[in-house]
C-alpha cells in the first residue's frame, strides 16, 4: 500500500520534472532563435498525459483513502501526516540561541581564566583541596558537553555524506535532532556549568560570601538537580521526544539482557563505555555530599574500601551491559561473532578491574598483570574497531586496505582515523605506566584530559561505525536500501 503511494508520487514528481525540463529547453530555444514559441508548446505539453493524468491522480486518491481506512482508523489528518510528512524547517531562533550561548560560554571561560590568574588561585594553598574535591564535581559536565559536541559533529558529517542515521536509529519520523539542536543543548549546558563554576570561585574569594560555606559547596549539587529535572521534565519542552528516547535506551542498557537488543541500545552502551570517568564523578557526588564533610571541603572517599569497591563496580557497569547484550544476541541469533564480542568485553572488564586494583594497592605483581591484560585488551579492541566495526583493512577490497564501499571521497581520511584510534587506544596504558601527573598539570586535571581523549576517540568511532552500518548493514538491523514505512505498529497500539 505504502509502496503504491511512493510509486504514484514518483510518477507525479517525474511528470513535474519533465515539464520543468521542457520549459527550460523552450526558454533557451526562444533566447537563441529570438522567437516566442515556448508558450504554445508548453500549452500542448500541459494538456498532454505528460502534464496531467486523471488516471494517476485518481489512483493516488484511492491509495490514500485505503491507507487512511486501514492504517489510520479513518483519521485523515493522521494518515496524511504519515504519507506526506513535512520537512523540518530550520528555525532562526535555534541558530540565534546557539550563537548566544556559545558567545556566553566563551565569555565565561575567559572570566574564569582571568579570575584564576588575577587572584592567583592556581598557586594558592587551597589548590590541592579544590582540585581533589570541587574539580571532579564540575568535570562531569565537561565530559557531557564534549560528548554532545562530538555527536553533533557526527550528525553533520552523517548528513553531509548521506548516512541515513534517522532510519538506522529508528527515530520517530520528524523528531530527530540536527547538529544545530544538539549544539544548542550542549552550549546551554556549558553556560550553566561555567556560570556555576565562576559563581563558586567568586563566592569563595569574595570576603562577604566566603563564610557561606554551605551555599558555596552546594552549587554543583544544585546544578545536577537542575539537569535531572530538565531530563525527566514531562512537559513538551527542550526536545521531549529525544529526551525520552535517550532515557528509554539507557533503561534498556541498565536492564540488559531483559530487553531485545536494538541498535540504539547497544550504540548507547558503547557511548557509556567511554564515559567511565563521568560515572565515577557521579559516584563521587554521592560520597562527597553523603559521607563527606562538604561544608569544610573535605572527604575521605578515596581512603574508604567501600568506596574503592564501588569505584570498580561503577566502571565496569557499561562493559557488563555490553557483555550481556552480546550474550543475548548470541543465543537469539546464533551468531558466533556476538560470542567473540562478548569475550572481548569480558576481557576488558578483567583488565579494568586489575588496573583499578593496581591504582589503589600498587605492587610489582599487580603492575605486571595490569600491563599484560591492558596491553592485550588494547590490541583486541583496536583490531575489532578497525576491522569488524569499521570494516576496514581488507586487502582484497576495491579500495586497497579499506573496503569496497566508501562514502568519504578522500581515502587518506580513513588511514588517519585508524592511526588516531590506535594512539588514543594507548591511553589505556597511562595508569599502568604511572603517568598520572605532569609537573605543570594536577593529577585530577590529567585524568580529565585522558577521559576527554577517550570521548574524542569514541566520537570518531561513531562516524565510521554508522557508515559501515549504512553501507553493509553489518548489524543486521535495518537495511538502508529498503523504503521505510511511514507508520509504526507500536505507536499505533499505544494511541
């Protein structure tokens, strides 16, 4: 039925294009010959079957009527909205707001730098205390904003190279966010976080408000509460459908393997594996405000064995979710590759646990074991990224050492991406080799830089992973060559 509508519309569209082509040809003819023959010819074309066809128009009406009767319960408005979806219009207020928030973010960054330099906070006595207690609280928002910026870049390049990401992710038609909308949310969140950071520094350094320790220390917690309220807001504001789609996928990841694994679910779980430090920051929030003396800006979280255990657990949760997803797919699809993928994530969990134990207890044996497990995991994960997920390094491919089908015309981009992926994967080894602090950079800042590099690596991985899915349907979810149906049975049952 829907394919019939598509065919009819294609006939009508081709008719319009043919008329447009003939009109341009006749205008060119009139210009060269200095005649006015186009009017009479175009009248003849308009009266012919090329210009209009009652049979085709009646066929389209019949198809629309049948579709509305059987798939929209007689609701013509709903049926026509499915058959003829309106293209999303780019709104100027989105671009204006994006520019405004970006400008405010830059201004706030400059203000923070000036405040740090003018008041010599970096060299003050409370520097270590601030970096150990407050910096991890605000770095959480930096990780989120960076990931959103990378995702907006993915959307831009997916659209530029015609990757059908809305269809692959199964977004509800017309609700997918463009790169401007994602950047708008990221810039808005950065303004909130940077303003909170500046206000925190100002209240701490201002003699009039320096005694208000409780108010100063509660600023990051209030910011987290605001973000959570926006995320779960039931009102149709700030892209509600996208927020709920993200929450639903996150719930499926947490409850793995109870739900059937779809591409958005495992794609989000992969993103979470690159946000381990952000998850640890959330754990630190709980410890700092729950068990620490935040009024005096002190805590003993890292000296607690219970906290260290939870620090390991929270780090392996994303990898455990991916492991369970792969196990479920292995038993459902009988695909041996999913079994190997589950072993890959299980080995990552082992390496992460041993590496974290070495970070806490140290010791020569733990260091050797951590180096071996992390090294093997780095090699396996790198091979899987490039060969399995990206489909590259095929010696027999039409494009040497890449793959038969490529969307990016410049082939060196793929080789650069491979090298960058390998280099950033080596970040795994930074804790094992004891490169935890540089002379000019605090230990906490160095950890944040390493976590940011992993987020950047994940952003690069996202583009080539979805490009491979678009070209080869490697995940066996939604073949891109099929025409997507303009209705959803699940949505219809819920109405």
